[in-house]
């Protein structure tokens, strides 16, 4: 029995209805492709990464999305705008399928933008959202990963944050040798009454990229957070840390030390990580293979192609 087991669960409060997507990075791992095209717009089959993320937010009931952008990234906003000329041409051709696909991005959510003047860290990027979010809870969705909509992650996170009023993280289990690549959590069992939401744990600490021997668990932090409005004050009080940047992890650790409850949901669904070239290629192959229109022919070709290397 953990020391937190008898802690009463806070009655349901405000549910987050806004999401913030930090997308101001330079994406140096994908150069030269990202010299002129934002990494968030690289296509995964026939939709950009960013659209998958906004679709994930919309499926969770979030209709207000703020993009934290940087220099040269205005095309991200254009993707979610209407294209009257293109739409009229498709309509004239009777191409209803592509017309619906072109219109869909503009129908997902209200898209807003805020410019991060300098890339000063994830904490600084999230801090740029304060004037848009105010003191309400909100979701943060990193711009290079998304999950299968058939295995949702965000809805239980939103419910958990409304119940606890604190910080909610998402975790995945990793192999011991992989802990050095992620932020790793130390956890205890969650309070009674939260298990109905999902596989919930209470977070007692976070360690950034520990060696396997030093890792407190095998639970790695994913790029999904649901945060209370108090995070903005914590960010202002957070000094530059790793890389001389203002880290969101440090701001969350500050709130944790001051008594803000921090919980996590262990996610066992399918996650696509497009933050590095290998993960991006894997996501393209996985999603193309699953498509009804492309999958059969693509899988047949892929099997023959891979066979040439054996």
C-alpha cells in the first residue's frame, strides 16, 4: 500500500478543451528536406504529420488548437485553411472523395497560432500559450508523434486531469536498455477510484535519460501532457536547464515539489514516432500497409522487395 493510497480523489472539475502543439523546432534531423518545408507537414502516406495530431485532438473533443510556430512555418496554418479555387476545381470534376479530403483539415478544429521568437526550450514554447489558454487546464501534444485513433490516449488523460486537478502524463513501457533515450518516471500506485479511467499511476519523480542501472522504472514519458493553468507561473520561475533551455520537465518538477498531484496513464496502444527518420519511415510503412486502398498491393510489393535482401 503506497503512502498515497488513501488520498481522496478530487471531484471532477473543468475539463481541458484546448490543445497546444509546440512546432517551432528546426528539425535538423530531416535536413535538407526541412529547410523549406516544416517537419510537421511531411506526409505520412497522404496526410501530413500535423493533421494526424489535430485529428487526435478533435477525436478527444478538443476544438481549439494553438500552434506554437517559428520562422518559415506559416504553411502549417495554410494547411488548415480553405482552398476555394482547388475545391471548386475538384467539385467541377465531380471528385467528391478528394474534395472531402481537402476540406477536412479546415473542419477539424479552430486553429490559432503564436510565434516563439527563439527556440528556448519546450517549457518556453508552452509558456507562449498563456495569453491564449489563461488559467484553464489544457493539453500539450508534441508535433512529431501521434497514436492510433482506434486506441485513444487523450480522452482518459483529459478525464484524469479533470478528476485530480493536477498534471497528467502519458507513459509507455520500454526495454531497460532504452531508458537512456527518454524521461523516466518513478511511480507508486494511484489513489482508489482512478483505476476505472485506465492504467493510472501516481508520479513521484522524473529522471531525464537515466542509464539502465539508475532508472527508477521502465515507464518512459510520451509526447502528451495535460496541464493545469498553474504551469505558466512555474515556467516563469524555472531557470534554464539542460541545453541552457527552459525545460517543461523542470517546471513540472517544481509544481510536484510544491504539492501539485502528478499522475500518469500507461499507454499500451499503437504510437507512431516521426521525430527521427527511422521512426518516420516506419510510420509510413505501417499506415500504408493498413490502408484498404493501398495495403494489399503495397504489402505484396514490400514482401518481394524485402525478399531481395535475404
